[in-house]
C-alpha cells in the first residue's frame, strides 16, 4: 500500500504541480486527525511521511509503566519489551499501526481528511502562484460576463479572477473568449478559496505596459516618476532619463510613435501625454500642463499651491475639457494649480500672496472648442 501511496503523491506532483513534500506534510496532519478520531488517542499519535525514502509510519507513542492507569497512553514493561528490548519504566515506545488494520470507518475518515488536505494544498499552491504575480500584468481569457452585474470572469492559469465594472475601461467592449491584458490588483485568501481582483483601470497597467514596450524603462535607463490617469480617456506619465545621452520622452514614443501608440491601442485609444520630470517644481508643473504653453509658474511651497500664467489663447487648452488637463497635472505633481490668463497678470505682483480662491479662476473664460482641438492635434503630431 505504501508504494501505491507514494506513486499517487508523485502523480499529483506531476499533474497538479503540488510538491510531494508539501502534500505529504498536509496528508500527515490529516492522517493524524483520523487516527486520533478512530483510536481515541491523544497527543501520543505519531504520523511520519518521507516521500524521498518512501516511508509511511503511523504509530502510537506510549509511556512504559509498572501499572497501567490509561491504556491509551501507557503500556506495561513486559509488553513494551516485546516491541523494544531496551525499554525501561519511565521511557517510551512506539507501537506501529498497520494501515491495513484501520478498519472501514478509519479508512473512510482517513480518505475524507486526505481529500480535504489535497484540496487545501491545491488552494494554497494556486494562491501562492497568484500572490507571486500580484501587481504584474498578465494575459487572461474571458470565460464569462455576468449580464446583471457586468462583472467579467477571467481565467489566468489555474485561477479564475474577477474584473468588476469599476475596474473595466469605460466603453470597452468585452467578449467571451477574448484574450486580454489585466493587472493583478488584489489577491485575498478566504475560506472559500482565493479571490483575485484584476484591473484595466489601475495606474499599474500603464507602468507595466511601458515596461513591456520600452526597453529603456525595463532596463532602468528611463524611469517612470509619476502617473496620473483617468482611465479610458487620458493619462499623463512623467519620465526621466538616468543617461544624459538617452532622450526619455523619445524613447517612450518610439520610432514613428510606435511604442506609445501600441500602449494607447491596448487601452482602447486612451490618450497618453509624456511629461519630462524635473526636480524643479515650477518646470515640472509647466511641463505637466502640456499641451498648453505656459508663461510663468509661481510656487508657494508651504501650501503646495502654484499660480500659472498662460497666454489668453491657451487658457482653455491648459484647463482642458471639463478641467481634465489641469486636474491630471495636479494629480501628477501633487500640487494645487491655479491658472490665470496673461491678460490678468496685472492683478498679481511678485510679492503678492497667491489668493486661496484662485482655483475658481482656473475654469474661467475658455476659448472656442475648435481652437482647443486644433492645438491638441498639433501637439500630438509634434510628439509623433
């Protein structure tokens, strides 16, 4: 029976990828429970499984005594010496149990707890596999989409992950059988198993896609310093180069815009602005407001607030549609950004404190939508 048992362990290792030593440990615990239950033993049960030596040992450890008070844990010296000739009173002997003698009930119990142990090990192995890939970008297959909740269920290896509606790109059409790149955002282990949440909206999706598309980011020559994202619409990515001979933005754009276009295509056309990072906050804020041109930036470092002056015809572009451009710039830099047109410059002086209500002015007097679109198209053409 031992040979069949260890053959089964090796088969499980090959078919399910469960290390036989790990599985043996869990089964030993299960057998221990079965023996205690059926033989009414206590902590004197001994179960040892050695997959390498192919040894399975189930025994009861009993104390050698002159007079037995508890037959479950004690044994007479005479009986003990039949097992071990060197046995002495006060010592212990191990009485091996023949697994064939477990009986029908014991065998059924052992079978049940072993099955539980195997399921537990399999869950743990799968959970560890997924945990090791947390915060990574993986490719999965959409198995089904719940018609009521619109939650997508995605097969990733041996795991079924879920992608709730709020983790899906707005307007993106998903279909059963589609291969899709998703970001493993969260992995939780519960009594029912492993719960894996994947995302297409997490900022980590942008980071991992750039690592895949841009060798200079993958090898560390170019570093992503910040990401501000409104999924499905627009993203700003701040980059810097550790090598003065490498153009960070050029590397990310790629030949004929191929690299950044591949990322945008993967994200259903999401626009991506590449921003050159700077330790000098005024330069960083000015760059973050691209595609708008900036005349000047004044920073209040204590309050982390800035005043930005732009040409009158750039005001709408700087603010963006429904405030998106300035909102993303603020997220990217971590600073509050108040925008004023050049015509209002006389309202401020270099020594005058920035009004705390200036943010409201950021959404004043927009130029025509046509000019805004023309300016954005010109900016994107220059990037590519």
